[in-house]
């Protein structure tokens, strides 16, 4: 069983990267709707980097046995921030119920 402190530290990283990526995703979607090519050219790659970083953090955590592969699948299916934040909350709650 992985160390609780290690899992919580990794979840903190996931949470902050997801928040930053969400902050980029919202204006990116708005820019796409408004057809603002210049904004899309900047925010698109930034969100892409955040998405890849999230997938890497979560995938490495799954490889290390910190959580299951479902976390990565949910993150990919929801395009990053929504799924990673849902997974992060779910894992934290599970850890709180488990005896220390």
C-alpha cells in the first residue's frame, strides 16, 4: 500500500496543474466560439502542455500504484481538468475514510 503522504503530495500537484489548465481551457473555449485565432494560437498550446502534464502526473502515479488507471481514463475522456479534479477529490475522500 502506498504511503498516504506520498499520495497526498502527488494529488496536490495534480490539483494545481488541473486548476491552471482549467483557467487556460475556459478562455480557450470562449476564443474558439468567438473565432479569435490569435488567442487560440497562444492558449491552445498552453492548454495542450497542461493536458500532457496532467496525463503524465496521473499516469506515473498509476504506474507507481498510487491510484488506479481509471483516474487517467477519466482525465483523458474529459479533456483534462474536470476529470482530474473529480478523481483527485474521490481519491482524497477515500484516503480520509481509511485508517492512518
